[in-house]
């Protein structure tokens, strides 16, 4: 018996063909084996005649697989047929699985490490006016930052001062 595409016959003279299992495929007729899906691909169904590329946001490092893996939070996969996921760089993050890009840290936030799954708020005494940054800036002497997630520093009001950097309040001037 000659096997149809998606099937194989492994014993000469057999009157029965066998379906390719998930993770394998066979595009040709008269095949004696099925082919394993390549890395970066998958075969989700039995009797398959072709392998499918992993979509953007997913990857597959192993051959012969029936599914692709979603990129983990902190990582992304930009293109198709990927065999690995890529870590988000410092200054960026990704809080969801299966994504194709990373997000810049917003103003008032920062991301100091690679592969981050969240951005961190600037603490009191610190601010960040720009997106995609790895640190927050300390308030300069004469200024303060009295809240978290700040995008700017405030000058001490008349009658107050601050000699130190990174302050969350100003000091009252004494006559």
C-alpha cells in the first residue's frame, strides 16, 4: 500500500497506512516515516501535511512539538519561526505573556534590570521626566519631591530651604 500525504507505511507489503502524530508531518505520498517539526515550528494535528511556523509572541526551541510556547513576562518574540525569546532590556518591561515588543518605562517610573515584568515607581525625593529610563533622578538641593511617581521636582517655597539632594520635603528657614 502507498501512504497518502499525512500518513506513512513502515512495513513493506502492509495493507494499512498510519497517521502522522502531533508534532510530525509528511507532505509526500508513499512515505515510510513522518518528519518531525523543526525548531520554531509546530504541528498541532494528526495526519498533517505541513508544519506551522510559531507566530510572533511565541517560540519553540525543540523539534517535534505540537505547540509553541508563549514568551514569558519580561520577554518578547518579535518575529515568526522563533526558537528563543528575547529579554526586555533595562528601561523597558513586559507584564504580559506572548508579546511581540517590550514597553518603555513611563515618566515617573524606571526599570533597572533586563527581563523585567514590571516598572517601578520613583520614590519620594526622586523623579523621572522621561520614558524608558533605568533610574530616577534625585531632587537637587533647593528642591524636593513629595510624592511617588513624580515627573518633576518642585522648588522650595519662600521661607524654606533644602541643603540636600533627594529630599521629600523642605525645611523651614529660621530667622
